[in-house]
C-alpha cells in the first residue's frame, strides 16, 4: 500500500473560509483588512452562485426577455415590428462576458488582499483543521459559507435531468422543455424559455407553486404564465425520466397526478391521474439544500440539519465555538437570498474579529423577488402568517391594477398588490406586488418595515411622478 503524503501548513491561519460567494468574500475581506491571516477554499470556480450560476447571469437573460416582452405588449400601441426574437447564441455570449472573467478577477482580488486561495474539495479532519486536496490547513477559526446545491431527485432517470447551472450555459434552447418543481427557478427560467420560442411545461407536486408567496398573487402570476403558453401541472409528481426509444435526442417524463384536493386552495386539481410528457430537455427546479454534506462536519463536532449548520444568534456553531457559518450553509432562519448572505458574511466577520456582539436579527424583512415578467416581489409577513400570530390588521388588496396608468402605459394586463397594515399602530406588516415596477417598489416597503415608517408617514412622502414609487400611496 502506498502511503499518501500531505503538505501540512501548520498554524498558518487565523481563519479558513470554505466557499467564495458573497458571504465568504465579505468575511474574507473584513478579516484580512483587520490583519488576520486568511485562507479561502472552493471546489468550483471562485465567485459563488450569485455571480456565476444565479442572480447575475439570470438577470442578463431576463434583460433580453424584457425587450421581447415589451415589444409584444406594445403591438398596436405604437410598435408594429412582430419579428423581434431572441438570438440565444448571442445572448449566451453576452452572458459569458459577465461570468467568464469573474473567477480570475475574484482570485486576483483575494491575492491582492493577502488572502491565500485554495482550489479543491475541503473537509474537516479535526475541530479546526481542514484538508483540501493534498494540503492540510490549521486555523484558529473556520467559517463555512458553501452555499446551496440542488436537492437530490430520487427518481429513476435522474441522470437525464439538468440543473439550473447547466441551463444557464446552454448555447441554444431546445424546442420542448419540462421543469420539475414549481419554485422561483422554474418560473423564472420558464418565462425566459417560452419567450425564446420553446414549448414549456412546469410539473409541481404541491397544491400550488411558489408556496412561500401570497396565494392570491401567485394565482395572478400563474394566469400570466399560462397566457405565455406555459403548461402548469399541479399535484403532479414525476415518477421517472427515460430517453425516448423512438427519438434518442428527447425524453419521456412519466408522472402521477393526485386526486386529492386542498379545501383551502383556489387552484384546480389535475383532470387525469397519469400523463407522459415528451421533452427535449428536463430541468431540475425542485429546490435546493445547503451544500455541507461532504465537509465531514461530524469530525469537527459541528451539528447540522436539513437547513444547514445549526448556529446561535451570532452565526456561531452551537457545538463547536471555533466554527461559524453564513449564507445558505447556515440554519439561521433568514431566507436563502444574496442580501441575506451578504448581511451574514459581514456579521460573522464582526463577531469573529471582536467577539460575539452582533445579533442576526433581520427577521424576514429582506425582500424576495421572482424575476418573471412582470416580477413578483414580497417583503415582511404573508397574510396567513399575520393571522396565525393573532395580529389585527387591514388588508389593502387590489386583484387587478392593469387599468392603472403604470401598467396600462406598458401594456401589462396582469398586475396586482396586497399590503398588510396593523390596526392601532399603523405599521406595515407585509407587502406583496405583481407588476412592472414590483422589484423596485418592494424596496420602499422594506425600508418602511425596517425603520418603522407607518402607512400614514409613507403616504406623506412626495415621490417623483409618474414613477413606480408614486403608486405606493395608492397601495396604502
């Protein structure tokens, strides 16, 4: 037997960070600037999900989709060019102009800041000792910020299903695409694919898609989605994916539909029990989990669960005080969003440098956006949550604002909002918007909730007109 040799890097680091995304990068920068010796590790190209496989490249695709949709909406309203279409190969090249240079730029920034980069899979071999490829790193502290990965699909033919990372790298769009799962990834990518000319289906096993969003406004977005020609199948489970024996370039997707019904749901149950879909591509959109299972956390005595590493209010491991976690890897209670990761990276760094003193208290007031067209944005409490907590509030709900100037001006026929205002205090509990300016309007509501600005106070603010923000007073 040949004995493996490792390069031991003894007592070299104050902090080893696993991951190179938003949370990791902010923490690395702050700790290095404070004079700490920092190492950073990633088995993927440096940069993390948002910059390389998520928010930023997705939004590049959405930008072109917006142009197509705007053109279609304004036909007969001053626009007469119906031949506008997406050139996917050009779009892919444009997208890569953002993503391709980023890993090198990020690594060069680390080196310039005195942060030592390591490439490869990392795992614990002691409480704060990390092995990465042939190197062993010893450190005073470890920060885990590894992000998330798609949940494993336990179905036959899983090898035929691509993940969102691969969708973003496509050089061309196939004619028929099926998305498994009814979350934001499936909705965002299905809108892009449909406007690029694909025939698209979404298969979701739950009673309704986008389960963390307001049910009334989900229905509005579903209407818009189906209006694009996207086939949405609810209460439908994918049982198997196999290559089509009569056409090896396509796949057969076998599904089973539930006949049960949810009395609280306003969505119809499937009409048939079983169906087989033909697709040229099947895409995983059924959720993500913390990417921590390969780290050998048990060796370090780090407790973790389905939602990630179990941390206290300071983002410190409850079982190993030398280990912290941030972003999607941490079971912090914050939504798995880039702003959450950035906030937690900064908070973890501050607590590492100065001792635990900053509490993770964002409390669900980070806006969440589904970048469809129109976008769907939410912040604060859902109506169901407010009722469960026994709060007394009024609901300002307009199920159709397509006649409002801001929607009619751009030909948007599907827009709505719901705002919850607490009785007695007049504080805004939550805001939910589907419409052409939702992704910016929601930030105003986030400021109001975070800073305690009441509904009446917000009404008194004079916004520029006509803008998306000038609609806010009419939502209150």
